[in-house]
């Protein structure tokens, strides 16, 4: 049986978007064993994934490079026919280049790309030439599975669906208010204003355990009587299953947006310092992008979020009107 390894050991959202490659490879090679390598912490996204033979986990927190060499030994022993590296960093380039796979594929910006059998130009998306990440990823496999890029997809289990069914007896919306980066995160007071403007519908706040305090603050400051903090209570797949049933999901430019895309859940994505033209926008059939209506010379202030507004005013978020968000709920 032919064997393919897909490598994406970046953050949660990146791993989700890379599932579009898995979808496409499964269609092109339905009888092939497809393995997926992710960083430790992201493996639960792929529990019982129907198209994956196995999930390989790289633990970057403990003996990072010792584990890297152990992974290389494992990869070589598996004797992959094809290794597809979605990342541009040296560590995974090393694994790809020395995997002994018959065909190795990766982006030209990877430091080890000179050793790949196929290297693909990495194109940066911008407003003039927008290119979504799933389209950029598709370029990697055009030589083995051509055609349009496929959307990312996660597969919550029947048990995941049963667990969240307790929350879906009435209409509801989900809000994932947090982000690792300050300048990607819609301000707390703005989220409070949003929930106070939709008092007639149930609200669930989603996030990790680290987001519990933030979500509790939103609840404490709001007048909403039917709002519940589910941060840290649901797994990634359970969160995706719940979002799928929501009337609307409000998210930042962060991983929960990609969860919503992966189950085709209705999405309103709020962009503060970053731009959807960077190539990481929502992909659901029903999707809205909310941004400041005022052109700002300082936006974007970088390709990624920052720990604080470089100019101290955070106008890219503060100029967004909550009415822009409530509009999407009723249209």
C-alpha cells in the first residue's frame, strides 16, 4: 500500500487548514495510507478522522531536538512514498529532506528545500493578489492531485455530537472572544456591547481553559441573563460540533474561525489589526467579515498579531461598530 505523510506542526488553525490537503489526497488516492504530523496539543483535532491512518505527534516542549531525531527514525522506518511539508521552517524541512521518501515536496522558502525533490514557490497573499491558505497549500500537491483546493474539514464523533446536544435545545449563538494576540482580539467591552444587544437569544462563550477569566468578565459586565461560559469545558471537536448548530458564530482572526470553516458553520469574523487578504479568512458557506470602516494608515501593523497596539490607540478595533456584528445575525 502506498504511504503519504503530511507535515504541519504549526498552530491549531494552521493544522485545521491543512486538512484540505488530506481531503484532496484521499480523493486522489483512496487506497493510500495517509499520516499527519502535528505539534503536541493538536492531535485531538484528528481523533477518529476517517481518512487518516495515524497521527504523528512532535513534542516541542520536552527534549525538542532529541524527539525530532526520534521522529526521523520513525519516518524512515515507515518508508513513505510521498512526504508533503506544509511548513517553511528548518526542523520539518530536515525531516522531509532526510525522510528517504521517494518524493518529497515543500515550499521553496524552507531552508532545506534544495534537498526536496519538488519545491513549490511560496506566494504571499495580499489585497492585490489574494490567495487563501488552502489554495497555497494546494499548490504543494498539484503535481500529484491537481484541481481546485478543498476546504478544511474536521470530523466530530457521534459522542461529540451527543455531548453538545444538551446545549442545542434552543436557538443560540457562539462567541469565541479570545486570541493569543492582543491586536487580533476584539475588546472585552465590545463583546459586552454585542451580547447586551441580543438579549433574546442564548449565548455560549467558547475558548480554552486560559480564557475562562476573560469570558467570566464578559458575563459579569453584561446584562444578558441567558449566557454561559463553556471555556475549557469542550474539546476542539466538541466546540466545532456546537458551532455547527449555532445560528451564528462570532470569532476573531484565530483558530475558532477555522473550526467554523471545517464544519461549514455560519461565521462572523472580526478583523482588527490583520486583514482577510492575508489568506486566512473564513470559508463557511455563510460568512461575514467585519472590519473598521475607516481607512487607517497603520493597518495592518504586521502579518501577525502583536502583544499591544504599536501606537497605543487600537483604532483598528475601537472603530468597529457593534452594529456591524449584529447585522450579520439577521441577514
